[in-house]
């Protein structure tokens, strides 16, 4: 099944709408079934997981496994359905889908080609309303790609709630993806920007480099007071796109968080998203109440102005 659509925007602008989960959520799914991406790992071997919420509170989940990514011309995925807890549902069909982006004299074209494993599976999905749902979803893209204000690089860090215990913080940097990745791994660079509001310093900076390594970060005021820190294990690392760590406050008992950092190339540079999974709603609310996002933005602003050209 092939769907062709043309848009009056540059190629990179259309590409961004698909690789930025904040934008993709505004059209992936019919208007009555908006999508929430709890993971969007745009790289060969990467994986995206999402759910669509119905008007009656019902959920329908899906996933992409990225087979190929050639920014900004093409990405290809294995597309399937998930159970409520996000694992693939083997009882429903999987498809191979190619998204091809082509530059035009007055805009860009998107050609979406879906390959089914059998005519029976095609008929099954058409019977489930796939074509009508796809058309309704794609009709929303124009409003996203012509919106140049909501996702511009000058925005500060943005917080979104993904579900009861997960949040996403997003920020765009006008810098190559390799530079943003290095700024999160080079101790000398980290100490120059990752210390929140002015008046704080980072005397201990021991980043993890390989899965299985333990990291340790500690902060205090310039007067040497209010000392605190975090430690955890590096679980996954796919330079320069993705890392996953555990995080616990030093000296505090109880479960910590799992943090996923994702980097992807966009028109203005690099989109950084951090998804934080909390063990409970109570801990989520407690940590967010500390004005955590403002502290992150203070660090990000310093990263932007002092470290990245």
C-alpha cells in the first residue's frame, strides 16, 4: 500500500516532524486517538514504542523497529502492535514500512510504502480501519509542519508527562550531534555546565563510559555547603544517539529512577530528549516539585552558550 503526500515546507522541516516525538504525537493517530511516544530511538537498530488513547480511555499500542535511517531522505521500520504493557503482540500482523522524503521545487514529498507479509494480513488490517485511520492521521500533518514556533531551537527545556510515572524533557541545541554527545561524557566539559543555577559547583564528576560502569556526580555551593550527589549504572550506550542509566541520590534509601537520553539530528541541530521513569507517582511529584526542570534548563543554557559553537 503506497500513500503519497506533498507539503509546502522544506525537506528537513518534514523530516523533523517524524523524528521529533513531540511533533509526531500531534498527527500519528486519528484525531480521536492521539498518540504518546514513550520511546523514539531513531537509528538503525533503534526502537520506538507508543500508545494511542481512545475517547473512552481505551489504549492501542504499537512499536517501530528501525531497519534503516538516512537523514533526511529515508527511514524504514518494522511496524507492529503491542500489548498494554508495551511488548509486541504476536497475534497481530507486522509490516515493513518505508518513509521516503523527496525535495521538490516548492516543498517536499513523503512517500509511505507498506509491505504486508500476505494478502490475508492486508485484508485483516484494512478491515480494522487502517486506511481510514492513516488518512485521518496524515490530514493533521500540515498543521504541524507549518508551525515554526512551537518547536524552535530558542525554546527552553520543555516538560511533558507521558504516563503516571514517566516524564519527558526536550531541548534543541544548535550543534552537531557528536558535540552534544561528547558534552555528556567528557568530565572537563561536564563540570563546566552541569551544575544547575549559578552559585553551585560540581567537585565530583565521574561519568560512566561503557555499559556496566558506575557513574558518580556530586554538587555543592561555592561556599562548600549543601553537598549532595547522584550515582547509578550505565545500562545502554549507542553513541551518539542513546544512553540509559539508573539514578539514585547518594545516601538515600529506596528505589531510584531509570533515565533515557536520546539525541537525534534535526534541522536546527540536535534534539535532546530525556525520559525519566519514576518508581511511583509520589516520587515523581516530589522530585518535580524541587523545580528540577528549571535547574536542568540553567545547565542547558550554560551548555548552549559556553560549550557548543
